[in-house]
C-alpha cells in the first residue's frame, strides 16, 4: 500500500529496456539515450549540435545491474552496439536483446535487426543472427519452457508494424507467426506461468 524510494539509477536515461533475474534478486537496465537529449541543462549543447547537423543525443550501450538485497547499482559490460528502444527478455541466465534504433548524423533514425545475448554470470556478450526485419520499440516475452522468444510489433522503416515473430534461441532461427490485429509499438508484454 505504499512506495519506498530505492537507490536511483546511476545515470538518467530514456528509451531503455529492463529485465529481472530468474529468482527476482536483481534487475538489468539496458541501452537507451544518454541524458543529453533529456537534460534541461544540456539545451544549449543540444541546440549547437542541431544547428551543426549532428544528432542531439547518443544512444547508450551501457547496462546497469541492480541488486535488490543490497540496494546497489553496478555497471556491467556494455552492449556490443549502442541502441535505444530495444526489446529484452531473460531466458535462464541469458538476456536476449533484439532490434532497437540508432540516430545517425542528420537525425535519420535507423531501426536495427541486431540480436545479442548477454550472459549475466560471465558478464559476456555474444552476437546472434539478425532479425528478419529491422525494427525498434517492439515488445518481447520469453517462453522458458521451450527456449523461445516472441516479439510483437514495433516500428519499422515505414512506420508501426503488426508482425509477430518467434525466435528459437537454440537454433538461432526466426519464424513469422500470425499478425497482431493492430500495428503497435512501445507496448508491453510478459510471460505468465
């Protein structure tokens, strides 16, 4: 019936992904935008970047782990590529990240088809095969019983999409499933046992 303030994330960010450990003892926060885009104090820097034709923010490849018992954040090994609006889900000891977007100079937004696995025990990233279609702002849920991930919607190069795909982690293969009734991005999903 009440909220309690805990240790703040070491670095403010937006457009991040988060996932919990299997036992709920820790959380990972991955990617997003560095504060430049969101910090009021950085407005003049942002204006100078915009007038020079440069992107006003930088995607983050940094990840932070939060330990529930100690109420402490620890920075972990960065993602292989900086991305925002990624989807992430934990299967066993691994966190799988898919898609996302990056800003290039001239402010063009590029969706990615990047797939990477993070072994949180060894603190090691491994690149996997790519998604069939680049997209960002998708939502993803794990089905641990069959080591498969389900990715829903997102935003592709031509706008919001209704695609549903299944990713077989063991085979590193994708299958297209029935489309969602309505195209969506920046939605949420979860596995319920």
